[in-house]
C-alpha cells in the first residue's frame, strides 16, 4: 500500500496534534503530500444584529482558524514535509465528509476528539460522520 495524498483535519487540540505526528511520519515514509484542513462555522441566526457586526464576527472566526492552522504548518515546515492548508467555512462534519467522498486522498488521519469536552463530543461526531462516508483508510488517533 502506498500513500501519496493524506488528508489531516486539524483543530489545534492535543488529539489533532497527535494525528499530525502520524501524518508527518507517514508522509516522510511514503513521500506523501498532506492537506491540512480546518473548518469553522457561524451558525447563529440573529436578524436583529447588524450585518456589519456579523461580518466582523465571521472575519474573526476566519482569523482564529488561520492561527490554528499556523500551528500545524509550523510542524510540517520544521520537518520539510510537503503540505498545503485549506480553511473552509462550514460544518466540519459536512465538509470533511464531502472531502472524504472526493476520492482525492489515499488516507485520512484525524484526532478522536477536539479541544474541550463540548468540542470533543462534536469532533467525535465528526469522526463518526467521516467514518460513515469514506472510501479510503482512516486512521483515528487518540
């Protein structure tokens, strides 16, 4: 089996950092390119809030996402592993399931849980969603 393209969902949690370690090792071993993806979403509907304020909140969410991805980029740059990042607005479960179905990747490596107890439950559900929509091997890292 050979891995040329690895998908690494990354949220900055300890579990996603652990998953990054596996992605780094496998990418070096197989000469694979890693796509690091981070999803963020705005899911509140507040019609009484001015659109300019909502735009500011969305811009802040995107900046936070960029900062999260920089952590992963630093790990991969230090090791000289070919990678690129994608920051995607949308529900992580939906976005990652769509990417998993794209048949672009030979392996998906993801952490089993997220940042906090609540985020951990959510990413746990994201992991479950990805596992139910895949066509390629998935490595779930605690």
